């Protein structure tokens, strides 16, 4: 059985002393095992991705036309709201880590993992949203692996967002099948 070289801190006065050190670092204590700069960069890229998703879903909500579109429009609107919530959660975490959340629209697309594609019709829009969700799912899975046990708070936040993105991908897949007959990502 391997023993941890660091003793567990039960000495409350030592815990209190350490907590008072480096107050300017906010939530980031000496025990933070991650690379804060890398964490902030990754989270800002995820923030950009979420913001692009908010814009794409909002655009699709406004553009969706036709008798078939009402249920799809409602789905687009719900997803836009949820992606906005993810953006705010990521921004809060960046702030907790002592970084600055980058909401600047300048360079937003270059920071985002997903693209902004409007789509020519309802099926196109659904397909583009499914592609974007699949990109988000893969990106969050990679980030979760990166944070592992080095930053459990960020990892748990990303796991929560990932679960919602998987749900979004499933919703878009179901809509694609309903409106197209079968899923065809490559067409």
C-alpha cells in the first residue's frame, strides 16, 4: 500500500494560517495542483465555444420557418438558454481561478471549438447543431481528462456541462431523424 508523502492537515491552526497566505489568489490555494494559466486558457476557449453556440441556436430559433418548425424552434430556444447558462458558469470559474473571462466578440470564432453555420433550411440547421454538439462533447471529454484530480471543482463543472451537451446532441439527433428519416452527418 502506497503512502501519501503529504500528511493530512488536521491541525486547524495550520489550515487557518495557510488560508491567510496569498489572499490575492482568491480560491486558488497552495494545494491547487493544476496549472492555473492553462486552466484559465482552456476555460476561456470553452466560454467562446458556448457563446458561439448561444448565437447559433438563437439565429436558428429566429430563422426556423414552416409548419414543421414550432417544436424545433422551442428546442433551439431552450438550448440557447442552456448554453448561455454554461457560459456564465465557465466565466464564474475563470473568475474564481483569478482569471478574466473573455467575452470580447473580437476573435470569438477563432477561440471557439465549434463554428457558426446558419444552415439553409431546418434540416441543415439541425445537422449543424448536431455537429457542434458532437464537437463540444469531445472537447469537454478531453478537458475532463486533462483536469482529472488536479482540479476537481473545474472537472465537476465540466462533467455537468458535458452531460447537458450529450443531451443536446441526442435531442438534435432525434430531430434530425424525425425531419430527415435517418441521420446523415456526412451529406
